[in-house]
């Protein structure tokens, strides 16, 4: 287990899905890609969909709101969440189980808490996204909806943006 993984909560294979990959770029480049609205909009949704970042308040309790569009004219909800943890340069945790207005939420299709972990690696950055669910059924639903394909695609897009 690498040092950065030991900072995270226990991984529960019945509730959690994870993507891990070495990205050949410095941690700061990945941090900037996650925390700069213009950069995030470039990679955090499978192309050719477009992403608009409406709120990115990098503080615990801060809003994280994005919208998506097929053509850049009609925008639909993508994420309405709050940040739980911000560790500058290495870790972001957010959940859509609470809306950006701090109301309890029942997001469609699944509620989740996402942890983005950036660790040191001799070839660049050890990148890990851990997505936690409230039940095995929610985890299974997210996997059936294409978690590995979708998160894999955006991780590839992130790597292409920073490498």
C-alpha cells in the first residue's frame, strides 16, 4: 500500500469502485486540471459532450456544480455536490449526497462520495479515484451504468491534457 492510499478510508469492495493509474505528469499539473474551472471543463466528461463548471469552491462545504451539453447550447445537470476535504495538491473529496445548497440530495442515478488522490510516483503521479456508494445495489448500478468505461475515458482525457 502506498502512502497516499493509507490516508484514505478503508476500501470496501462491496461498496466502492476505484480507478488507479500512473499519469506521466507532475502532481501539480493534475491538481490544476481538477481545480481550475477552464481546465476541468476540457476533460471531465467523455468527449464529445461538453462540460460547464458553474461552481468550484475549493473549501470544505464549498459548492461543486457542473452541467453538461451535447451541443453547447442546452445544458443539463451533471454534478451538484459539496467538497468535504481539500488537501492542497494531493486530495479532493466531494459528495453528491448533499447538494451545493447543503440540502440532502437523492441524485440520479446514484449518490456517491468521490475521493481523488494524487500520490508521488517515479514516473509522474499515482492517480486514484475512489467512488463510494451507500449500498452494494448502488455500487452495482453505477458499475452497470458504465463506471469503468466513463471514469476510464475521463482519466484517459485527463492524462492526455497533462502529459
